[in-house]
C-alpha cells in the first residue's frame, strides 16, 4: 500500500512539474532575458502506419523538452525524495 502511495505521489509531482513548466515557459517566452528557459528541442518519430486490410493503425510520438521542464522535473524528484 505504501509503495503504491509513493508511486502516485511521484507521478503527480512529475505531471504537475511538466504542466507548471509549460505554463511558466509560455509566460516567459516574450521576455528576452528569460528566453533561455524555453530553449529546447523535440524528440520522437513521425507517423508509422500499419495497414492490415481490416484495421489501419498509425502511430507517432513527439515530445518537446526545454530547460524549464528539466529544472522543474528535477525539483519534483527532490521534493518526492523529501516527502517519502
């Protein structure tokens, strides 16, 4: 039970960090001296299509990563370590 609770806390903290970083990144995008916080790149792959005559599947994955997200996820992990 305790392990499940710790896992849920970790997932919540990481997701909250990602959302908060996206929000703050959007707000600081136009400020010149904070522009470095939104520097990043996207990783992933384009659409892969599987046509099985009856069913047609297409998969793609893309993730945008920036400095602010890395900092916030690191802070969330440190906070999780303190909480558990």
